[in-house]
C-alpha cells in the first residue's frame, strides 16, 4: 500500500518553538506524529471512510500548520534543544537538625509535591510519581515519560506537569494526558483551578488554557525564568525575574504588577494573599487585591520554596543551604533548622507537619509542632524512619488505550462527537445537560465512541462537566 509522508518543522530563535509535525497517509489511515525536534513525539491515528477522504484530511492538517509558520523540512537536519533543568545547588546547613519523622528516597531530585488528607504525592526528574500515606507507606507508583516539574491539585484531580510538554491527570488508575501545552514550551510551573490551567515557562511567559485544552491567552513580561504561577477563581498570579503580577480570569487583563527584591523562584497562595520566594533570600507576602507588599520574611540564603499555614499564621521557607525556616505572620523568625536531606525544592504544610521534596530526591515529613521544635532546638530529634517501596510495586505508565466496560461496571455514559472539526464529549445519561461539554482526555477521543466514566462532576463555575476516575469504553 502506497504511503505519502509530509514532514514539517517550526523552529524559532531565542528559545522559541522547536517542534515537528509529520502527517503520513496510508490508504484510509492518517497517522500524525508531533513533538519536540529530535524526540519521538506523540502519535495519533485516524481512520476515514475512503482513501480520498483520508488524503483530504491530511491536506487540511498540513495547510493548517503551514499557515501557522511550519515549513517543509528534512528530518534529522535540525538538532534537538535541551530541556531546562532547575539547577541543583545545595549546600549543607549549619543549623540544628529538624525533627524529621520519616523520609523516602525517590531516586532523583524532586520538585513536585502535593499533600492532602488522602496522602502525599511526590514527582521526580526520572518521571516517577509516588503516592505515600501521611504516615509514610508507599501505596503506588506512576511512571511518566519525562521529568516531573510540579504536582498540583484542582478539587478532586491531581495533575503532574512534565518536561515532555504535557500535563497528566493522575486521578484514575492510569495516567491520562489532560493538557498538551506544546512540545516547544519549557514548563517551569503550573497550577489549575476549575479546569483552567496556568503555565509559567522559561521565557517568562504565562499562558492560560481552558478545560478543553484550548488556548485562552498569554502574556509576555519584561522578566524571564517564570517559576511562580498560582490560580484562584478570579485570577492568575505570575512571578518571574522582575516581580509578581496578577491577571484577571478569564480574559488575562493585567490587574497589577509589583516589583520585589530578587528573582522569584517559588510561589504560594492563601485565600487573600500570595507569597513569592526570591533568589536574594526573601519571601514577600502580597495582597491579592492590589499587589501591596504586606510583610517581608528574611532568610539567610536563596529561597527555593515557601508555604504557609492556613491564612498565613505561619510562613515556612526552604533555602539552598538545606535549611528550613518558620516565621510568624508579622515576619518574626521563629526558628531555622536543617533538613538533613538536601534543599527543599517544594513544600506543603498540613496538620503540624511540613512535607518537603528536596534536591537529593527525598520526600521528608517534618514535625513542626511546638513541642517537637523546642526539643530540636535543644538538640533532641527522633531517628527518622527510612521508608522503602515494596519490592513488587509496579510502575503504571500512561496509555492511550482503555479497557472495555463489562455489564457489572457502573458509571456515567459519555459520547464523543465532531463539532465543527473538533472532537467534543457530552453526557448522554439522563439528568445531565447534553449541550455542555465534558473535560475528557483528548488522546482517547474518537468520534462516535461511547465511554463509561467513573464519575462526571459539575465544574465550579458551571457550564461544563469534568470526567473523574477510571474510564472504560462501551462496545
């Protein structure tokens, strides 16, 4: 069977786009492969009624990309660009040891952490995401295709931002691609609120993407290296080398911009305030309403990470000398202690415990209750428990296939359909609005197919539904 292949590339100077797009027609099948130049990329296959319809669809795809600036190219001529890795510069702390209750060596330096009552999630530069109970028992392992930059939650959903330019939904038994940022965007951090994704990147941009994985808006800034992005119902908060800014949801209009002392390396948010840790050793507490700096917290070295107790009654910070700090709300330093396991790239506070992921790849649980801290300051700390993953723990990898539902399976039936050239998903069960779209993995969508979803939940703002949990296909 004769095959026709068209290979395109888009490569911009100064760290911009550097990606390929290949369309191959073979009979009634069209295979599209795309991604960063020099990498394997992602592959999708579509089948059409006749070879003529397949060829026409391929021609449309190529024309769309050419209009966007892609050019015909020879594969292998352009070389791949390296993905930025956050520099690991960690020195030993001279402070007394913090009361670490348990620690888990994940196997590589780790940026991503999320903690709630369900447990802990840690993601490392090998692409491994582990789930751990609050008491330090390993319960699961997802293996993603590239390094994990961050882990964030949006209500019931847990997302992992990866160096392959994708964001994976980890709320089911198998990781699914929820968003495809773009293979050329070097993700530094991301956050999600009610399905709207905010992405900060190496170039200093902030980009908003909606629940259908469609571009909403982007803003360039005077700075670069944008590590901080935090989202709430009303805005996206963006920190970079020149300061912190607020952009309105949903249109991305600038609300305020505030310069801070040093380049922003990490951000945190509470209900009314955002926190920006900087390379000059400060954590700034800014009012969400107007960007006013309310308090500055002074550390002794560059701040890699920060977090706060609810409503900011305590503020925590981790520096690049493997120290962790605690301040009260007004800026008074309460204590400084050593982690004993590297510098904290990310941290989160929950129930008198501070959870850290570090430069040496550890997930550590620190007891920050008043009694434990007093004992640590006097030189008495517990012997930390070294948590190990069970020898038989199997790593679960992403897939674009689904199991077939059985008669005993329960859930909500959804249907994929073509709307103006885009594949959408709607609920077909009674009791739902069939005119509303469903946030559903794009890699699983096939026109005319029906799926059984574990749950379908209404979005916070209304107007669309969100698929949650395991997905199976109906025959």
